[in-house]
């Protein structure tokens, strides 16, 4: 059966460039992957007081954790906010990492695509996200890299890639991720 991949998008806005890239890359994925967008809006800001000591976690947290736990890998799309990751994405990562010792991220193969209209392709956000992934023990695809700069110029008004170069690059990326997921499937503890 195909490997189940959570697609986590760090932007909450409807016309998000990251979301458009996510849809395009999902469409290019090989049959060995089954990709589902896991939404991160509606997750209350992480606060340890909201669970434990007889209090059950907010339902949206539990649903999110169960959803990620059921997957074989994670593909992140992140915008860059002030040279780092958006708070909404960091919040989702923090929620998935707790309670202590019950992280849903551990061992899951992952990859990061950063998408920005700017020239640096979200490099800062991409690497801040990597810092968390290293600690969370997620085997992280290193090559090919995906720092997408000038992203709005690569999409047509229909939200689809408007040039063959980007399509081929992203096809190579998702194929490499599929191979990465196969390689690390055994280490996934989800
Ligand atoms: C930005 N933007 C931005 N871009 C960038 O390349 N580096 C940065 O540090 C920042 N900082 C930043 C902070 C905040 C608060 C906002 C709202 C925006 C611009 C950002 O890349 C742009 O809005 C993208 O379109 C956001 O991604 P989505 O929502 O299109 O996926």
C-alpha cells in the first residue's frame, strides 16, 4: 500500500503560495505516496495547563496528534515570517511533541519546502524548522533542497505551475522524498 504522508502547510491564508505549491507537488507525487493536507488552523495556542491533572486535551489537539501519528511521514511547506517559521506552524509542532515522551513526530521521515515571493526562498524559515526536526528525531531529506524564491512568478492565475522547469524540479523533489520515505519507513514509530 502507498505510504501515508501528512502535508503540513505553515500558512493559514486561502491564497497562500505555500498551499498552491503543496497542491501542485501533491499532483506530481508517485503512486507510492498518498498525501493528505493536515490543517493546523483551529489549534489553541499550546499551554500545558490545558491538559493533564485530570483535564483532557482540547479536542482539536487530540485529532491533530492522532492524524499525524497515523502517517508514515510528513511533508512541510513553510512561509518565512521575520526570517523564521510562522507561529501557527511552530504551535502545531509543539502540540505534536507533547505530552512529554509521546511525540507524534519521532522517527517519521520528513522534508521541507519553503516558499516565498522573496529572493532568499525562505531559507531562514527552512533552517529554523530543521533545527526543531533534528531535536524531534525526524530523518530529514537533505537533497534536493527546496528554497523556492520569487514563487508568485512560478504560478499562473489558475494556481498551477506556469513553466516546465519548476514542474520538473518539483517532480524530482517529490520522487526523492518518496525514496526517502521508503528508506526510513522502518524507523517510523508512529
Ligand atoms: C513576511 N514575508 C517574509 N518573506 C520573506 O521572504 N522573509 C521574511 O522574513 C518575511 N517576513 C514576513 C513576516 C510576516 C509577518 C508576513 C505576514 C510576511 C512575506 C511572505 O513571504 C509572504 O507574505 C508569503 O506570501 C507568505 O506565504 P504564503 O502565505 O503565501 O504561503
